[in-house]
């Protein structure tokens, strides 16, 4: 089982990740999957970050939990349209680790 290595592992909503990476990993291309969508219509979001996945995933979870406060965010928009008043249910997976921003941007587009 992957353990959260951030300051408060018992409070980490990123845990458990869907692979063996840590949510404290930096410089990644990641995938977010909506747990509220049906199996036929899975909604995924691909992003890239230099900060920790824990930090960025926390932002995504806030947008899903309160979509009207984050109308410019893709996940906030998706929850506002498809899952109003539903609890946030997102899973996170690291696709690629890379410290170079141009490489991460390229991977994000693929």
C-alpha cells in the first residue's frame, strides 16, 4: 500500500494513489479520473506540474467539492454540469516524471 509522505498522511485525500508513486512526487504529468462518471463515459483530465501532486490534487478536490467557487477550472466545470451537489470523487495517477517543463508540456499534449 502506498503511504502519503506529506505532513498529515491521515488527512491526505490523494492517498491512495492508483500506482506506487508518492503524492509528494514533483515534476509530473498526471491523470485525474472522475469517480462519479459511469463506466461508459469516463471523464479524465491530464495535467502537468512542477509542484507536488499532493498540492495540485488538493486544488482539484476543492474545485470538485465547490464547483461554483472555481468556474474557470475544468474539474469545477465538470462537477457543476454533471454532478451538482455530489461529493468529490477523484482518483489520481502519475503518468510521467520529468523535471523539464517543456518535456512535461509535450507529454501533457499527447
